[in-house]
C-alpha cells in the first residue's frame, strides 16, 4: 500500500508541484483543453503516462483528497505566480482528471491492484511466538478478577511451619509498619517475616526496572522462581533501595514472589528484663518503572494472588521493523535480521535443553512424575524401550521435539518433517543435543519465520491469520483442533473463536496498543513544559496522565459502551487525587485512580484528554497545527504532504498581543501553506480552549478564545464546528472518521494493505456508517 506521507504530489526539489504545473499550463493555452489533453501534452513526460512518476518527478501522484477538496486546493493556491486567478471550471476539470485517473484510492485499485506481500514475523510477533511455543508445554494461567498478592505473615524470621500467623490478600506492597507489628498480638514488633506470592501482568513490552525499598532483608523473584532478581537477604551497610531490570513481553502474566524479614535489631540486652525491647522502624514498598514511564508503586490492577508458570523471554536484540506505512511490517529481510534470528534460535535451543526435563515431562531420580495436566508435554506414552530408563528419556525427548516443531509450524507435521526430526536423534545420541538440533532447524525454517505467503489459505493458515491478528502469536489448541476438523470455513465459526480470543490479556493489550498508536501516544514523548508558566506540571503528573489515558481507553474497550463513538463522545476519565486537583475535576476519595465525570460542555471523549492536548502542544503554548494535523491525518484519514521546509512557530514574545490562533493565521496565510493548512488550521482551532497542559481556558493572552472551525468533507460539504463538543459530535457521525479508523485498525491487526484483499475488502470500512463498531 502506498504511504500517503511519502507519495503526495510534490516536486523532488523546491519548485512547483504537479498541480501547480497543470494550472500554469491551463492558464497559458488559449483554448480550453480537457484535463487529459493537458496532462498528456505537458506533463506525461515528467510524471509518467499514468501518474506513476517520470523523468523529473519520481513520486507517483497518489492521495485521498476528494475531487472537491482537490478543486479547492487548485483554485486557492494555483498558479504559483498568481494564486486564485484560475477559474472554477478549469480547476474542477484538472482536479477531476487527476483524481479519477490515478490519484484516488479507487483509481489505484483499478490501475495497480495491491497484493498480499510475503511477510515474515515482526519482532513483536517473533518474541510472542517463541514465548507461546515454549509455553505450550507448561500449564496455562488465566488472569482472574482477583487483584493484589497473597501475603503470608510469620512470627519469626523463618517461613513455614507453625510460624505463620496470618494470611490475607494485600492490594499492593507499600507498607510503613513503623515500630509496630503488622499483626498485633500475633507477631512481635521487633521480629517478623512476610512472604507475598502471586503474579504480575506486564502491560508493555520492554525493559522494566523493579525496585524494593526497605530497611531490612528482602528478596524478589520475577518470572524465574529459582533465581532472585533482587537478593538483599544478607544486608550490609545502610542501603534501603534495591533495583534490578528485566525484559518482559506485554500482555503476559509472570510469577512473582517477594520476601521480607525484620530481625532483632536495636535490642539492649542489659535492660531487656526490665523494659520492653526497642524496635527499629520497618517499611517495605514494591515499585516498578515501566518502559518509558516513571517509577511508581505497582498498582493492584497489575497483580493477582494466583500463581503463574514461568514464561520464556527471548532477549536477543533485533533490528526494528519498518513502520513507514503507519504499522509494523515484516516485509523486508536484512542481513542483520537473519543474524538475529540465528542468535535467537541458539538462545532458545539453550533454554529448552536446560529445561528439557520439565518441558518434556521426563522423570529423573530426584523428581516425581507430574500428573497429567492436559498439556502437550504430559501426553502419556509407553516410555520404556527394552526396559531401560534411558529409552524413556529418549522417547519423551523425541516426542517433545516433534511436538515443538508442530507448534512452531502451526500445523501437524508431514512425514518428511517427522523423518527429519527423527534423524537428529540418530545423528546425536544425547537427547539434549538432538533436541537442540531440532529447535535450531525449526526456528530457522521458513515455515516458522514466515506467516503470510499469499495464495488461498488452508484451514491452518486461517487459524494462524486469526491468532496473529488478535494475539500476534500462534494458534492455541482450540484453533488447531478447529482447523483439523475444517471448522474455520464460515464467518460464524471464525467469529466464535475471535470472541473467545478477545477475552485473553494478550488481545486486550494489543487493542490498547492500537488505540495508543491511533492517538500517537505509543512512544514516550518529552512532555516537559515551561515550569514558570505551568507550575506543578512535573514528571509525576505526566506519568499519571498516561495512566489515566490507558485506563480511560480500557474502560471504553471493555465496557458495555464498547463503541467507536463512545471514544469520541464519552464524558468520563480516570484520575487520582493529584490529577483531579491540577485539572479541577471532582476529587476521588480513594488514593488510586477512579472514574469521574467531566463537564460535557468543555470536554468530549479521549480526543480532549489532557495527555493528548499536552502531547499536541509546545512547551509554553497550545499548537493548533499539531492538533489539526492529528485530526486530519489520524482521525479523518487525510493525506498531508510534509511542509517544504521546517518552519519554527512565531514566538509569542514577538507578538504578545496576539492569541495563538492569530499567530498561526499570520504565519500560514501564504498560498503555498494554505494548500494543507486550509484543512489543518480550521480543525486545530476547535481545540483552542485547551492550553499547553490540557487545562480548559476561556482566554488566551488576555483575549477570549475563539474555538470556531470548519471542515470540507470529501463530498464537498462545508461543516462549521465550534469547540470540542461539536467537533466530537461531527466526528462521531462522520463516514470519513469511521472509515479511517476501521482501515487503520485493519492495517494494525493484519499488517497488510486492505486493498490487497480486493475491492470488496474495503466494504468493511463502510459497515460502521450504520452499525455499532464493537471491540468485544
């Protein structure tokens, strides 16, 4: 699919664009030639006979403005020497020809039909897939509705036995016991221990900093319960903060254990018979720093008292995927990528070999056999061959290797692959080495690395397309079973599995990530503002704003109002006490984030969320241009060519008596600017009631704010809009906004151009005109 950003009509130098050339030609000819005649005679040599690019202008003439919008651009801005002098008829003639012949999406489909591209796993999909291939040999953990961690309180320094005096679920670990006992009457203030068990849900993929703050002994395990991530059990010195990092995959649940022990310290033995022993203070807090976030206490919503199996996390670095089209694509293969897949395969083979007994269910002298849990690794078989224990090990290792390859390839193995797997056990007599060879062969195979090869999909390819769209990973056993029974052939059958899969945490994480991408909030942004103008807007407020946006989005996604229009029209957001104070919203009684209503006359939906208004603003002033570009491109699906050169905004100090709107109008009034700013500015002005930190305002630089704006729709209608609420109402009912949203969602999930699936595929973007768009 053509990237609109890269393929808008523009010159390869600073000269006039193709549309300016067309108007110039039209003005120089005495007759009234048609658009086709003008193009063939004067432009085809430079731009190609069909607008595909030619000798002088290399970029194809493609975009998504309507004929009416193109006509407006031509009539207002061309010819360059005398903008606005072209008569309406000529502007309409030129625009219609360019649009209908090669510019519009319909013309592109007709002239250059897109195709499904050969597609490898993206980096995200690769890591998710490896985690699930290995994880298929372990029990499945279901993220329940319970929150917090299971806390066991002990009366001494040792865990277990009769020392346990209390068990409860703690919402989070952030305690200041002072010199008192956590369980009065059950433990002594000067000596007690606590162990917290459960699991933690990682919302993002990336490197996490885990921090434990305490004056006493502590240990923390994350994912691997055999080796502590933080070990300060033998305390020395005066350290009270312990930190470690770990890479986690978003949307997954990891086992967690935290231990704390307060020993007898500060006791005066000479007086202990006469006076109550003195007890030092004790506190403990468990914090984390999520990728691109601030350090914070881990909230209860990320914790569960239920346990979880260990997950495999591939740590091999990969080169980033191409995102030039707006979504991650796996359509390029480089030497660096190939080398990374080799390193990752070696890393995975080493992990599997080290955990082979557990993954394959192999019995060892010091380990009892596991009960049959229904997992692939626990399938019963007649293990002994010739009565030798070694044969049981080899048989189960061979069975594991075959199953590993089948899961990695997303389908049952054919005889050729089974023979190849068995051959490794003939070559390498040691089962660990044989398994390593199979893992390396499987993970370097195109059957694993490539998920989209075109052509008519089989039932197993349908299962894989569905699982990678929703989970970015392999099909589960229910999908594979359905494929085996040929039960993925109708829309109803596929929909039933999709609904089931959407309830899984990985699906919820992926949809939240899409919405954050749609809102241009998927990367860590520098939102620092002028501290003199906006005192109190610090790193903690920024972190809280991002959390607020994430919770607000999740609330819309998974509530009964799970509707695209609710994203735009909703009247609620999540705040904690500090955000409520800063933004003048109802203060929650709780210390954590709670849902509150905001003034519907001032704000509307997520587009007016303070995080977004802060993102699309300068350090000291609002930015109608940034906000307008986001609305035009991201929400309405318009293609806007980049400005011919970087232009710094006019400094407010140079024009202290002008509002931000007035400065923007002054700076962009030139005809060369208005070809795009005629769309951008009127949209961005509708959000001028929000300052650079997203607070509502009535005045800007002492003058009343003017939030009036407009939009020229693709069918030529001009819509007047005043303020955020009217903007939200317009967008919620706009066919353009609905279609743009669905098309972006399709691209994010499928990672192929919607046009590649034929002209009828675009009809999915029309359905939302009359039907409710539900996520779950």
